[in-house]
DNA sequence: TTGAAAGCGCTACCAC
DNA sequence: GTGGTAGCGCTTTCAA
C-alpha cells in the first residue's frame, strides 16, 4: 500500500524547536512559555519579552498537531464543492477565505466531482477533527455527517440549496431571478423561449426551471414551454444541447440558460448554424461570469454576488459553530438582471 | 481579540468515541485496536474483524490531531497561488487533487493576492506542521520557508518559475511557446505586432516578453517591437491597455497577449473602437481557457496542459518529500499552438 | 508570578 | 498475537 510508504518516507529529519527548548533557553518552565505566548496577564512583562525574544531568534512556531490535540479544534474550515474548475466557485471561495482568515481559520477546498466516495472521504475531515466545520456548495450533505454530535452546528450551505431545514444557508432567490429573466424576454416580445436547464435533480436548477415554466404559463405561453435539461453543466453541454435543439428543427426566438457557461456554449453552436445573435435568436444567461461582459455579443444575465455569498456563508458558519449563541438564520442575498447585447433592445 | 473567542466558543460538546472506547467494547488493549486499524499482520483476522465491526457500529474515526502529533505529519499539502479566481489555476488544482488524494493527502488552497503577509501566514502552515509540503504557483517563496530544515525537500513550484535552482519545478517552455506564437503571426505576414505583456517582475511573463522581442528582432522587425506590460493581470487590464494603445494612435495589425484573459479584454476594447477581428487586427492569446474556443471570433492561443501540470507538480512534491530517494528533476511539459479565427488565415 | 504535573488520543516499542 | 507503557508537544489546572 503506497499510501503508507508515501508518508513514512516523508518523515524523519524533522525535530524542530519545541516549547521545551524555548523554556530551557529562557530558564523558565514550559507552562510559562505557553502562557507568555498566549499573552496571559499572569506573566511579567519582563519574562514575556525575554521569552518572545528567544522565540523570535529561534524561529519557533507552535506545533499545530499538539495544540489541536489539546484544544480540540483544528482551525480549519472545509469547503466542499463539485469542482473548483467550475467558473462559478472560485470567487465564492475567495469570499470565504476573506472572512475566515480574519478569524484565525484556514480554508481547505475539496472537489467532490459528484462522487459519493469523495464526499464521504472529505466529510471524514470533520469527524476526525481535521476540520471544525464544513461549507457545502454541493447541494447535498453525506449521511455520514449526521453522526457528528450536533452536526447542524458545524455545517452550512451556500448557493445550492440543501434540502434540510436545520442547516443555515445563504443563497439567492433563484426562482425570483429566473422569473425576472424570463419576464425581460417576454417584455421584449419573445414568445418562443426555450430554457436550457441544468440537472433537474439539483434544487437550484429545478427552481430556475420551475420559475421559467410558471412565468411562461402565467403569460399564456404554456404551449411554448420547452425545457431541455442537461445532466452535465459545462460550455460543451450548452453547445451540445443547442445543437440537438436546432437539429430538431426548433426555431426559438430566445434561449434562457441555466448559467453563463451553457450560454456561451449555446451561442457558439447557434452561430455555427448561421444564426445571428440577437437578430435571429436572443440569449440570456445566469451568473454573470467575468467573460460575459466582454463577449461578442455581450451576454445579458443575472448577476450573483458571489464574493459576498462566500463571506456571508463563512460568517454564517462561524456564527453557527458558536454554541453559546442561537443557531443563525439563513440568508437570501440580492441578485440583479444585467441587460447587455445578447438579447437586443 | 475575537480570534480566540471564535475558537473557544466552538469547542465543547465534542467528546467523541476514542480508541479506548473501542478497546473496551472489543475487550482488547488499545494497542491491538491501533494495530487492527493499521491492518497489521500481527493481529488475528478474527480479532481484527471483531474490532472492525465495533468501529463500524460506533462510527469511530481516528483523531487527526493525535495521529498527527504522534506520527509527525499532517497528510496535507498546501497549494499557494495568487488567487483561486484566476481562471488559470483551478484546473491545475484539480490535477493536484487527483494525484495527491490517491496518495492519502488532502489539499489546502491558499490565495495570497500578492500579499507578503498572507504568504508568510500560509508558509507557517509548513512550519507548524499543519502541512507537510507546499506547491508554489506564486513564483516566489517566502524567506520564512528557508528556516525549515531541508526546506527544499518540502517545496516545489508549478507554472511560475521560482528563481531558485534547488527547488524542483514543473513548467512549460514559456520562451519557446511565445516564440512559436510570434512566428505564427509573422508567417501570416504581420509586421506591426504589439505585445500586451504581464508583470515584468514575473519570470514567466518576462520570458514571454523576451521571446516576443527576440523573435521580432530576428525577423528584422526590431523597430516594431512594442511591449505594453500590465502589473495587474485581468480581463479589465487587457481592455485598459488596449484602449491606451489605440488612443495613442497606434495601429498594430496584430496583438499577442500574455494570456487569454487579457486577450478577451483587449479584443472587446478593439471592437468597441470599431476594429474588425481579425480583418483589421489579429489576436493571439496564451493559456487556452475554456471560453477561448467558443468566443466570437474564437481565439488562437497557446494550449497549456494545466491538469497535467497539476498532477506532475503533485508527483514531484511527493517524490521530493521522500527523503529515502534523490531529489527529483524539474519537468518541462509540452505546449501547443492552437490556431483559431482570431488571427485569420 | 511561576512551577509541577496531568493528560489530550494515538502509535510503536518492548515484553510476554 | 496481545498487552503494557512511554511519550509526541502542548495547555491548564493546582500548588506554591
């Protein structure tokens, strides 16, 4: 089992300065060093500075493992997401880092790739004490997690709704956002509007699809409702679904996509079929990726405060982990329709 | 100091199943449980399965902190990069995760945002034992790291050359790649080629700029050399530099960019000025981002095997940490010029 | 104000 | 094959 060998081979050669070394040099007890480092008031300023000086000189740093064992926390927050390569997530992670680091925690990111095993393996981090809390952006939480005592106080969700009332979450109102987007297209006179949707097993994508459907029906356009759901979410998937649609002989005047990635894929496919955007066919995306503003034509879309979502999620998690306080409330952040060239007028 | 409060408030309510509990239930000694869990051959299959059963039933998982303290490793690899939100990095991280997880390590990602303090804080992770090794994608390593005993065996670089001979690295040949890109434009008949460069304090971007300059000069076009370097690297920066260039009255027939992000920004700016691409002005990028293939027009660029770089870097790090073996050699991965619509022909 | 000492949960060495 | 036991490096009582 190479797993073991890898780690074995690595160790050795360590033996770094310990607190005892500092204590010896400062001619005090380790406990005094410990207190000095914690800036306890129960140590003379004089001894404190003597110790600090030695710490500086030796370049001593406390051993994370030992502190962790003793204090029973790791100072790490785990962020679980499908893939860090999905353009949506990195910006959220940045927001999480911002908040969390300010509070003395560091961030571990784990990509699950929708793999149950990976999810469970990552979830272990909480159980083993390698992480103090988890931020889920996967939309589901592994059952394993639920064995953790008061697990709901160590877990929050961002972006992808977790179907569990107990867990604090931060999200945007996907339903309302998609309703707004659809209405915009409607207001432009479009009737034949198709929705390129994401996986319908995801509450997020389902909410978007539902909103589209309901809005169309409310406008008396129930007959035009057409939802093409894609299990996979990617530029390529957008292009593929669009191709299938067009080869099917469909002639929608507008397409509303579950995300900007799908939208640029779909727009590319439409262009290759000789369609002019927005002349022949209009597009609306969702997310407002950095490239959306500079594409040709630029993409109308729903802007989501990703960075803020990350920060809010992190704040929510730390608040949730504070057992001396009440469990915090879930948060809904505002979105915004950004009108650009891809849907004309 | 809220830092302390955050963590204090979090603890409590823990007290989870320990190895002692398992031992008691199985009516064996902890040492036997430890061995059974490590699948040691010195435990009967029978006791082993009895113990395993109890472990399953109780949902016991080993305490990471304790193991870490005892075995003197954390099982974590730190990846340090400027920002996880730069489209270039996530795919590399995925490659790192792939390799590293297979070997029983997990990945911590830290964004430095070019902040010295953040860099140092992250580097601490190695010194405190919270990480066993670091993969640098920042192009520099903090001095602090060098205090670590045989630090060069716990560190590798990816993508951005670290100016330190001792440290194993994986990269592409940036010079050659840019030479190829420039030559392609030259072969298309372009003479007035401008280079929108990245920060010239980065060896990577400097190599690209140098290659452009030298190739132009070799073609007898030294008089046309024009390098516009941008400290910041982003879509916006690309647009800004392009605007400045055009407002300057320059009329290049081709622009070669330090990266695809700058390229799409620049193309957007050019379009807004009424220039046709590639008719009036051709563009070549660098990186081959996912959007580059589906843009309008699609972007000619240098394809970089990001995922592979990640995997290679991870492999390099683990090999480097294996002190029973020689320090591994640096690696150069192949790149490829991908010709698309943005440079015509 | 400081020191002594008891573990945190685990692994590995040494007996048997 | 199994049990006993000594720490890993730190924090935190309890005494002095």
